[in-house]
C-alpha cells in the first residue's frame, strides 16, 4: 500500500482509518523507547528512525542521499510491518526477539511470528505486542548500530 506523503505527519494522516490507531501507537511506543541520537524520518515511503547525517555523514550505502536507516514502520496492503535493521544484522538480537515473542505469544494468543530478514509482519493490528516492540527499540544505540552496520552490512 503506497501512502502518498511528503512528511511523517502527512503519512499518518493519509492512513486508512483502521490503520491509524495501531500505526500511531507504534510511533508513540518506538519514539518513547528508541535511544537518543536517532531521528524520525520519512524514507522509502515510510516513517522510521535513522542515524542523522551529522552523526554519520556517509549515509546509507544503497542510497547515500538518505541517512542511515535503522527502524521503520509501514502500513502495507495486508499487514502492518516493523522493519528493524538491527535484527537483520545481529544474530543475538534476532534470537532475543524471537524467544521473547514466543514467550509472549503463549500468554497473549499472538499467533505465530511472521517475519522476514528485517521485517516483522502483523496481519491483525490488535495482536501487535506494542510493549515488546518498545523493548526492541531500546536494544541498540546509534553508536552500536553504526559500528554493526560498518562491520556487517556496508559494502
């Protein structure tokens, strides 16, 4: 689902009504928990948090014109997605998240985890574990992300 927007605020305002609540709640929980230094941006057609160019002037190797992305959220056609680059690059963080999700899923009837390399998909917005996503947002600082990115992902 392509949301026509030039700013983060426009993105949220343009969401379908049934997606506005969950997407705004994700924004709020991530914004409250993400370590200082990341900045909220609109890149690749979705809101997210990136390393500002003043902290990492090289930008993203796939598109050096944009700041280094870290975490994004998007309302897709059939699901809401959380894109966390740290999960993609750090096996320990991935294990922590999948284990934590599995434990939580047993007590909250969240269903099976649906994820790709860095994408966590939620087909039922009412089953998004906002507290777990908030905790995930705390797990990596800007300095740690830049070091990991340069070690594992930058080409």
